[in-house]
C-alpha cells in the first residue's frame, strides 16, 4: 500500500480549488461532518445532494462530489503530516476571539 502524502491546506493540488476534493474544502467538510455527527458515506451523499452543503463549500450545483473513502484518506494525510492543527486551530482561534469581551465597558446585551 502506498504511503499517504501529508496534506497542505494552503496549497492547491492537481484538482485545484474548484473540486470538492480540494484540501481546503475537505477541511471544511470534516468540520461540517463533526457538527452534524454524520458518518463518511452520509457526508459524501450530503456533498452530492444537499444545496446547503454545496453553498457552504462554494460548489456548483452539478458538482459530482466525491467517494466517501476520500474523507478517510484526507484524515490519514492530516495525521501523517502532523497537520491536524491546521484544521482545528483556525476555527478554535476564531471562536476564542468571538467569546472574548471587546473592552471593559458595559455589555451591549
């Protein structure tokens, strides 16, 4: 079995950023999968058939999506390259900033 290549979220692959299999999109799909608690097969179906997922991923309505095994391969590549922090740190930092009070004045709520 060939060894998995590490993923680089900031670089385009041969499929460029227009494909559902682009690393940036797979990162977003992984986060969406977690929030909805879906197994890989249902996620692949959602990418193929759900308008809300296509919109969130900025895909054409006719985009064919990907096979469910792509998600497992993507996660393996993340772990092989010790790049899981690239997937999890940016959203965590945004959430942390959103929950940090801006200033010491009274709350607007």
